[in-house]
């Protein structure tokens, strides 16, 4: 009886690992080149701040998300941190 439980556990872990490998391969299939100095920032969206004061500071007109081009200002500085 104890051996059947061990076999089931090993089978379950194996299926989970294979599923993870399949999912990781599917999402990681597209190679992305890192951004280097002088390159244009790729388009992306950010969640709109909940605070009305922060929205006013950024010059946003509401909505659930915004892009960098929607920020009113002459210069938008983006700091990117590489955290592992």
C-alpha cells in the first residue's frame, strides 16, 4: 500500500514538471534583445495611479492604464533596475 502512494506522488511530480517545462518554453520562445543606450523604449503600459493627486502630477486624464506618451512633460526619465 505504501509503494502505491510513492508511485502516485512521483507520477504527480513528474506531470507537474513536464507541464511547467511546456509552459515555460511556450512563453519564453520569443527572444528579446536587451535595451542598450540610445535605443528607443519599446511600447508598454502602466497601471494608472489610484491617487488623484498623482494622476494630476503626471497629467493623466483617468483610465485604468497609460503609456509614457500620455505623460505631460518635456522629459520623462525611466529608471530600469535589473533585479534577480
